[in-house]
C-alpha cells in the first residue's frame, strides 16, 4: 500500500492512494485501485495528511470523502430500515425523521462533519420525555452509516448526556395499574356505556392484549365455543385503507377468556350486526370485533366500520369513564398491567401470565412485574407452612 502527492497549484495538492489491484466486476481482470483526494495547505501538511490516510487504511478506519448530509442519509436509511423493524416501530421512526430531524438544523450538517456536540444540541431542542426514542433513531441510523463505511465512528455513542429512560422496568407497571376493586367498578360503568365499550374493556382487562392487537382483532379469531380469542395481527395503520401486521415479536397466541367476557362479546356481536344491517351501504366491514361507531367519527373521511385508532384509545371515552367513576387515572395500556398484576397476585404461574401477555421471554414478565414477586413469596411461604406444619 503506497501513496503519493501531486501539486495542482500553489497550496493545493492531490493525494493519490494506491490500494493495489482488484478484479473487475464484469470481466474479472485485475485492475489498479486508486483513491484521489484534493487537499489544501502546505506540502508538510499534505504529507501529514497522506500518512494519516495510509494509517487509516491499514487499521481499517478509512472512509471515502463524502458530502452527503445527515438529512440525506436519514432519508436513505429510513427507506431501507422498514424491512428490519416492526411496522409500529417504523411508523414511529419515520414520524421522528420526517417531522423533527429533517426540519432541524442538524439535518444540514455534512455527515462526516457531524460531532457529538451537534447531537447533544439537537436533544436540547426536544422534550425530555421524547429524547430516548430520538436517540434510538439517530444511534441506529449513524451505526448503519459506520457499517456502510461513510463514518469512522458513531457520533451518537458515548455522549456526555445520553438520553436514558430513568424509570425502573417495573415502575410504570406499579404506578399505572388498578386494584381488583377499581377494575370491577370501571367495568360496571363500561357496561352502561354500550355493547362495544363493555366488550372492549372487558377483553382488554381479561386478556391483557395490547391496543394494536385489540384494534386488529377479527370475529374469525373469536371461538365462542371454547371461549378463546386468537391474537394473530395488530393494527399498524388506521384510516380508510388500514394495514395490519403480525403481533409484537411476530408470534400469534391463544387467550382463554372468562365466561362473562365471552357473553359480553356475544352481545356486542349481535348489536354490531344490527348496525351493519341498518347501514349496509355505508358500513366499511373489515370483519373487526371493535370498529368505529357513530360516536367515534371525527372528520368527513371517517366511516363506521373502520378500525379504532390505537393512539386515540384512552383519550376520549376511556378518560371520560375514569373521570365518571373516580378510579385511579391510568393509561389504556394500564389495563394490560392490571391484568398481569392481578393474575400474579392471585398466584398464577409467571410463565402462564407471560404467555397470555405475549412476552417473548419470561424474564420480561419478571422484570416488568418485579414489585409483585415479594407478595408471591409471602403466599408461597404461607402455603409451605400449611403443608409442612398443618
């Protein structure tokens, strides 16, 4: 591996890197491989630069000069990353790129001139709670740039103040949860709100299903005879032309429901059938268990039968019901935490609860609901005491 200098004009030099020979992609014949770079400065500075480049090549840290900006790279990256992440994650990532990063000053900085200080300055312009996911997007995009030999190192790694989620794994579940009494009170109020709310909230609390999974549940996935639902898809994009994808972790699962919840589903199906019959020319039927009703329409393009919007669940009817019955204010996702917590407190095995929730590993369940484990240990001690000592 060799290099040479060629003066172009006063204070301007061409650095020529001789990288040996490589096969021609079409003919297979060996051809000389060279890299040419322009450098402005004194001869001594140009020689130092040549030495630096040769060292970078020997150590595997050489990257070709590029004028591509961070914004241009993000637009290329977000297209390619679509096939590697879950649909819900892609929707969130693309929203951050399009609505925030591409509109920020940082987008105009050449990728190879991007520094950690630029990244930290950008984080200072967005709300604290949103910084971790913005950090995830930037870190992943820049990591790919390193792999593609556009960067030597990732400027979003080893920051002085890297955004991190400060909550312990089980803190959100512990605070965002109802007691059994509160869950009963809420369901009683939901039953009075209509057939669909009664069934929706009962299934949410009974099954622990995620919002997107509830929005994607179809009647063909409900087995009334066995009292089971099969969760095989989730809503990934609402609207007139909705799209659906596999559940998180890509694994379908069967969940057995209580007889009371199954009866609420039967009642809701009969009520929904009447609505379809009365509006058979305008009802957009996707075969969904939970679909938009007249009270869910918000604009002219909305139609009954379209999927419920997962990001709106908990902001309208759910919040109103909580306020009405005066139970602890939780998010819609809190009903999933409530399901898991109540089952674990009742002594259900962790692996059974984990499978019901659709967790990829039992460890996720243990970490998320670690606050329940001490109570389970007390119950286990009492059980052993009764077995051993009568």
